[in-house]
C-alpha cells in the first residue's frame, strides 16, 4: 500500500510541477497578452520537467532504499502519469493511447535510469561507520 500511495504522490508532484512550469514559461513569453501565441517549443517544457524530476527523485529514492523499491515506486508513478495523460486526451482514442504511452515513457524511462544509477551509487559507497567510542 505504501508503494501505491508513494507512487501516486510522486506522479501528482511531477504533473503539478510540469504544468506550473509550463504556465510560467507561457506567461514569461507572452506576458499579459492572452492573444499572443506561445512558441510551439514551449510544449516541450512539461516533458523535460517531468523527465528531469523523475530521474533526480528516483536517483535519490534508490540512494535511500533499494533500487528495486525505487523502481516499484516509479513504475506506479509512471502508470499514473500515463493514465492521467490518456484521460486528458479522451477526445480521440488515438490521441489518448499515444499520450498515455508518452506519459508512461517520459516518467518511466528516466526514473528507471535514475534508480539504476542511484542504486549503483549506493552500492559503491563504503558502509556507514558506527558511533565512535
């Protein structure tokens, strides 16, 4: 149950950060003019944010616990992000499937990589020393 809740929490944080930074980027580029059209490249902002946050957070998770535990957490987070992206695009079944797979991959692949690297980094660290007497 902790894995499901932790994964869902991570997914919500990733999605909120991605949307918040997208809105900030649009506001910075367009200012207060709602008629201004943002550059299409701004749409990449949430994808990059989601991937970077997933990688870094999974790395930290794998350093604090096992790599497998971090991978389970982030597998749940990736599925939640994929389902959320698919539900958001329910106008078209093709778009929903595509966005669901993209949402799953944008979070899942960097998180897996981050957890593997974090687990390897944890294994390479010397064991913690006990209290000095």
